[in-house]
């Protein structure tokens, strides 16, 4: 075998790339110091594009198909190499196979919280994350602007840059939208579509396409979420006073079942608070029995609890409750007299004001001045 025959066998005559990875975007096909045979076969499979680089310049781009590399199929490279009159000779060129398939489930998210002003809660710090898909739409631009001379380029090398672009645009869109924090969850889809439209031109600068971008979650810092959960819990409970009375009744029932536990409460100095809660519970039960809130029962039980507002019997009807300081004005108007029936939480029944020691000073200090002679 002659030298020329031996060299011909060493020249590349079939150019193809079978990709068995999930993240390779660009692969450079080359053999050390080998040339490509004129008339060699180029096989470009679906989801690929072949880019020929000659002396650092972009020459030709091939879409899926099988090609015979001649001057007819390599018009730009033929001009660069100076082929004329069908001169058939081996040539050197770098061949890059670019994956044009869609890369899915790529992640984006904020490394640090985004500070925004919420109309209800004021300044808040929000975190967000989601996923997106991308594909190479312009292999030539992608080679020139991103890949350069790398022999193998994967999605891991560009996702950080794309994530930063997405987060920057997302923060801008979220700030301009003025969407209240509590309404963001119902706008994930709209935010994703709007962000996709805004980001597409930025991706196109790199020869990339952004088919879809999703917003999966927008969240608050853990401590703010905990405070919001407490606020939600209070809304669910509703009337805090009724809830407290219910809890007190439950505690009384449990203590009755376990006398030792009740003794423990008293031993820990909680007896006074426990008795006060019992008085509130009795007042609440009476209110329900009389058909309205704040209505005292005709009869009750429990120890007297100082400091509770009084109810007055005025004109044969119940009035109140009145705080202690308001009772003096009732004396001045004549609505509270020594014989007026009064009641407060902890009293066993209605009683005349003169028989209630706490009202002695009120009746005395609030009496109208004597008439002038």
C-alpha cells in the first residue's frame, strides 16, 4: 500500500456524533492532526446542527440530513479555502455538533430575598423559584457568543448566567405589577407568561429560545410566615373572648376530673386568675341564656370579682355594662340612685347600689350639689 493510500484511510470520511448525554449542548468533532476528506459524508441527526469553523471563522451550518462534503455543499468554506475548478483536496476544519433539542426542567430561583413594598404589609422580603425550558435556535450565534473554542459545552455552564437574568427581570416585573403579597399565588401563571415574553429577547442575544418559564412558588422569610400564620389563626378563632371562655370551661372540666391538677394550679399562684376566668365564664353563660351578649343572669354564682363593669336597672330595663368611671355620670343624671338595682360579674344576684360596698364612694362623690338657699 502506497503512502497516499495509507493517508487516505487515515482521513476522516464519515462525520457524525451520537449524543448519549442529557446536558450536552455543543460537542466538537475532531481527530488530532487529521484532515477531512473531500467528498466525506456528514450525518446530522434530528435535534442537531453541524457548524464548520475554518481558521476561527464561522463557515457553514448544516441542518438535519446526510451531506456529501463538496464545493457545492460547502460554499462558504470553499470560498475561504480558495477551491477553484473543483480541485479535490483534503481540508482541515473544526466541526461543532450543536444540540437543538429542548432542554427541560432547568431551575431558577432567588439567591437572596427581593425587597418589595406591599400595600397591606409594607416592606416585605420575598423569595421565588421555578423552572424553565430552553433550546438553541441559532447555532452560529450560540457558538460565537457563548461557546467559543470549548470542545464540549453543557447546560451547567450557562444556567447560572440565565438564572441571574431571570431573577433580575422577575424582581423588576414584580415591583411594577403592584400585586398584593396575598394575591401572588393566584397570578403565578400570568407572571410566568409575562416573564417569558420579557426574557425572550435577552435569550435571543445568545442564540437561545425560551419556550416556557414557570413560577412555582413565591414565599416569605420563615419568621414572617410564622407571624402571618398567627394572624390567620386569630381570624379562624374569630371572637377571642368567646374562645377564651370556651377554653376556660374546658380547663375547669379537666380540673374537676383531676383534683390534683386543680391543686397544682392554686399551688403555682394561678388560683386568682382561675377564679377570674370562672367569673367571665359564668357571665358569658348568662348572656347566652338571656338571649344577648352582655346580659347578666338574674342569679349566678362564684366569688366576687373586683373591677368588672356594672349593669344598671333603669326604667325597668337593663342598661350597661358601664365602666366604674362612668358610674359617677349616672349619679349626676339621676340614673344611679342608692336604691337602683345593680349587678356585675361575680355577684350572686341583683342588689341595691347602697348595699354594694364598691359603689359607696361613687354614690357619695357623685351626688348632685344641694340647692342654693
